[in-house]
């Protein structure tokens, strides 16, 4: 069963996701980052290239022919054929349809009212279905 970690009150979801991806790659995990739309995908793609001068975070879009061989896959298509099922980092306000295929999922929730409410609803959805849940509140800066 998928282990689900909620990270709430996140100020910069893109930077936060980059840090999580770096940590997961350091542990040799394969990661899928789910974003809301093409604009956020482009923003995340750029951030992963610029995130750290010392860390290389190889990534491609889920539709790329190299997706199966690339450790970090980005998508905004909830129905995409995803090559990895270890870690899913969800930056969207919705429950990913394929979340149960993953060993672990990180739900990244900002402190904005609408997004906080959507996060609470997802938390209850998973809880009612018996998923192992943890919650971490990001430090306010």
C-alpha cells in the first residue's frame, strides 16, 4: 500500500519539490513529479536545471522517448503512461488517479486557503481508505 506524506504550508512548491527530488535521487529512487499544467511543468523543468550547481537532476517529460531510462519524470497529464512507480511528488490540488501504483507519494500543499482546503480533502480521502499517512508542516520563513 502506498505510503503518503503530506507537506503543508509550503511557500515555494517548485523549490520544495526540487529539494525532495534531490534527496530521493541521492537515495537512488526514481521519481515522477505531477504538476497542474504545462506552465507549471515548464517552471519545474527550468528549476530542476538551475536548482544546484553541485547536483545533476536528470529529468524529462513523461512523453519523452527517454522517460523509461531517466530517473526523474515530469508530467501534467494525470492519464500519462508513467515508467516509474517508486515515488510520486504531487504538486496539484487533485488526487492523482495513479497514486496507488506508487510505493510512496508526497503531497505538497501551499498555505493558500483554497489549496489548504483541497489538501485537507485529499488527506481525508486517503485516510478513509486506510492509507498510511504522515504530515509535516514546512517552517515559516
